[in-house]
C-alpha cells in the first residue's frame, strides 16, 4: 500500500507562484496606503481569488512580516471583528496617516494603493475595485 503521508506534505508545504506573488504584492503596499483582498488577487492573476488572499494573509503574515493591516475589504472597511484584531488594524492604519470617516470607512480616492504595471501579473485591465459589485471582499 502506498504511503501518502509524504505526498500530502509535499502538496501542502509547496508554495505556489500565486502565493509568492500575493506575498510580494502585500509587502509592496506602502505605509499610508491600502489594497483590497480582491485587488491583490487580480494583480496576482486570479480575478476571483480574494478568499485565497485572505488565507495567505492569515497563514504568512507572521512568517513573512507582511503589513497585514494594509489590506481591507472592497467597501473600504476593516473585515476583522471588534475584539479579534479590528482595533489593532485600525490603530496601525491611523498611525500611518490613514483617516476613517464616521462609519469607519476609508476613502479609496486618497488611500488606495495603485501599483505600477511592473508589479501586476494581470493581463486584462481590472474592473473598478472601488465598486461594491462582485465578490472581492
């Protein structure tokens, strides 16, 4: 009988190119700017990969020293719940000069990071990432 234990770990311990691109993009977000989960996914070449970005952020933030607090949802809000990282993320963003309105939403016109073409892997232009359509939380 075959031993699948090693195969299991090879599959789950191997970093895929998408993961590396996401990590590099998140590391590139400058202080005082934010990106969305869906925006990062599109820049890395997967237009429907917002949840994968969230998973990568959760799994690699500490290991890779990612500025996790600079990634927000498509509405310009923090996705974490109060008591589960919300306050820390908001405090970190405020300390970098990001301003929230009375509904705890930030202005993408001022704070959304727009990378240069050399940083994106996408071959088709992204749709407007400030809109609320689609699934790129």
